[in-house]
C-alpha cells in the first residue's frame, strides 16, 4: 500500500512489525504467539441548522500481542510502533502469561484450518474528499430535510464521514493475512413539530465506496419525511396483535439470534439456544446463509480473528438451526469444531420473500409497524424480550396513525417461530442483510 493511500504505514511495514513481534515472542520463550497490527484514519463533518457544528479528524494505530506458554495465555497491546515499545509489549504479555492459570482450551487454531489464499474482495475505496466538500454535502443533506415541510423546525445535524483502515494478522504457525478497507456514510436527524408535539427521526446510509452512497439530498429527504410522518402520534390500548419490524430493526432481531447462537454465550450456558442444532428455532419461512466472500460487503473476509479460513454455509434452513457461531476457543469449550467466526458473523443473508414493506403491511391487515426500539430488554438466558417502541398503527392494510409510548414484549423462542414473512426491502448498509419481518402476534403494552 503506497503512501498515496493516506496511511502513514505501508502494508509491508505492518507485516514487518508482525514478523518482529513473532520473533521477539519466540526469543522470549513463547510456545506460540499471535498478533494484530492496524492503522486507521478518517474525518467526520457535522452541520446543524445551516452552521458548521463539528469537524473531527481521527487517526489511530495499534498492536495487540497474545502469548502462549503452553496453555497459559497473556495479552498486551500498544499504540507505539517503535522497536523498543514492541519488545516491551511482548515482554508484558509473557509476564502476564506466566502468572495466568493454565486453560486446556487456550492456544492457536489447528494449522490445517488457517486461511491459505486471500484474493482481493474489493473492500478498499478511499474517498478523497476534503473538508469543504464534506461541508457542502452535509448542508445539502440537511437542507433537503428542511425542504420536506415547514413543520421540520429543528435539526440534530447532518453528517458526512469518510473512514479507512488496514491491518495485518499473523501467528507462529505461519499464517499472515490482512487487507485495507473503507467505510463512508451520510446521516441526518431532524425534529418536526413544536411544543409537546415534537417528533425526532433520522436516516443514514453507509457503503464501502462513496460512489455507491445515495445522494445526500435523498438521505435528508427520507429523514424529513420520517419525522413528519411521526407527527400526531397516539398511545394505543394494550393488545395482542401482529407486528412488523421495519428492515433496520429486523436486522437487530437477527443480531439477537446471533448473540444467542454464539460460542461465548453457549459455553457459559447463558443462552436459550443450548443444544438447539437440528431443532426448528424459526418458522419454516426463515433461511439464513453466511457468505463471507462477497465483494464490497461489510462482513467480508477470508479469515476470522483466529486466522481460520471462512466459508460459505447455511446457518438456518427452513427454520432449522444448522450450526452455531464458534471461535477456536469457544469450540474447544463446547467440544465442537470452530466455524470460523472468531470476531463475529460474516455477511448473514436472510432469504427474502416476495413482498416489499407495503406488501407486508397489506398482508398484516391490522396491527403494529415498529420503526423505533428503545432500551435493551433482552434476556438471552430465558429468551424474554421487552422493548420500548414507536411506529404506526395499521388498519385494513394501511397506515392509520403514528404510535408512541408503547412496549412490545414476548419470548424470542415464540417470536422466531411465529415469523409469517420476510420482506424484500433489505438495506445494504451493514453485515446483516434482512428485510422487514412480519410476526404473527406480540403483546403490545399501551394505556
């Protein structure tokens, strides 16, 4: 990677630092070692009510070192790339390992599981935008929101962000891999109404390449339209009705599943999905694929945080759980095989149905469309789910009025199994791809 990329350290220099770390660890008596060396930088501009609110620059770098002395593990890190600091960090990790109790599950993954080939996945698209141009785009975004309607009276700001990073991971089994990546975004949050009748809403988009971002005016317009639609929100009576999770929130529901199906929660026995492989945990309309090697996608990588090669797989087929999300360590704790998910899942795709959001609303006929969730009321041990919410009441397949100050509740076991349909309106702005979800019935607590 050339200096023209904006990085102060080339990818070759990152590799040299990683190689030095491994050499120092071996010389210090480590039986095994793994390291991550990274650098990132970017800028974010925010304007509010036509004025520049903040201009932020960020640049950071770091080295993480994990040392193994047999089954004793020590970890240390530094942001200093000097040889003296690297040696001191290795020494610190060695010292920690010597005072750590042996863990039979500690250690590197098997050599045969390490990623061997890592072709380019087109993840790096630097956005060479200066501050003045960022300010102009942010102004356009906010102005588009205000232009929606005179009732859009206030703003929390419109932001334009450009970020890029690169890293190298390496270990003493010979694995070495890394890549550069970028993430750029445009966002806007505005307030409609006045007095006690004000409503806030926002919208954003994020992509690897700035060329794939929608125009800032579109982001602003959507933020304004969403805020305007929330005016006149009412409380509703407590009821049990069908519920639609709008696509951005449906992604969060899939995130709840991933957490419960992840190795850390499972080996600690703090998940309601213990011993669930082969069981129908979702309704038959749900199939979830993991596709780690998609070009330009946010969850793409040829290897996980352990250096283990990632692979395409089916996580859920027709509602039946096919596998968990396991790292090397959590797999050993469970007596299973790693799934290449140290560090998380990679590009989860929920199979879409035939309907867009309007089609799901028509299919629901009467019920609640949820567009905002509040609080963190999820118990992963029991599956109990309770969140503050806001959205829209639907009658005869059409939105009737906005709804506020309600709570939706249920159990994730029941919620997953009572999914009626998945929309085809997924947003390509994250590592989980899922359209809006229609659930047969949930309890809605109101007045």
